[in-house]
């Protein structure tokens, strides 16, 4: 995983906010975060969690993955497992360490499957 680049993330969020013609206060309200906290994120002083990034992305009507990549949480990659990765990162029931562990296990499975060749099609499940 890439390291978190908080400064450029904040600049990116500020740019997206301005493009959406939101004031700082309007975006904070729409994302459900405090005005000072959002200001600190934009200035690169705070590291937001994946959940906060998801809330900001939703308020800006942009992809949460875009913010995850910008934050260095996700590497820009092909579509392989993208929805799963975003779902794991957005899950509020597990902590950041657990999220990173799940993503590492998933990546290990993908690597194993690539090295062993194409996976056979799964056989259909019989219905009773």
C-alpha cells in the first residue's frame, strides 16, 4: 500500500469542493463532519479515516475510490476486486488495521490464483 499523502489529499478535496461550488461549511454539513475538522483535512493537518473519506466523496458526488487512491489508501489498479476493496474500506464495523489485513489476504489470494493459472469455472450449486 502507498503511504498517506495528507497534503495533496487536502488540496484535492478543496479543489473538488470548489468545483462543486460548496463552501467549507456546506461540505462539512453535507458530509456530516465538523467545519474545523474538514478545514484541517484540507490543510493537510489531519488524516481522515476511510469512513470520513466515503462521507466526503458522497457529499461531493465523486467516487470514494478516487479519494482512497488520492489518500494512498488504495493503489490505483485495474478493476480486479474494486467493489470488494471499497466495501471493506467503508465498513464502519471493523478498524483500519483489520481492513488492511483483509485487503492483504485478498491480494494474497489473487496472487496465488494468478500464479497457478486460470481458475476453473465454479460448478453450479444444486438446488434442493
